[in-house]
């Protein structure tokens, strides 16, 4: 029984060391933020391209429906 407790404590110490290594300042603190920003830019570019290609058709059909109702 005491062996399992010692093993658990040893595992907890190891996990704590990994956590400390993971959270230290290693010059990559903004990497996640930059990745999210790049993904958002990519999504924005895709939306702009799709709206550029389909925008006039969508706008014309919307205006045609509004004019038909009026």
C-alpha cells in the first residue's frame, strides 16, 4: 500500500515539474495568440472572397424580393 502512495507522490512531483517547464517564459508566450490571429485572418479572407464572388447575386436577389413585395 505504501508503495502505491510513494508512486503517486512521485508522479505528482513529476507532473508538477512538467507543469513548471511548460509555464516558464521560453520566448513562445505569444505563439498561441499569433496562431489564433492567423486563423482569424484566414477566415476573414475566405469570407471576403466568398462574398466578393457571391455578393452581387445575393444582393440582387434580395433587392428583387424587396421590390416585388413593395
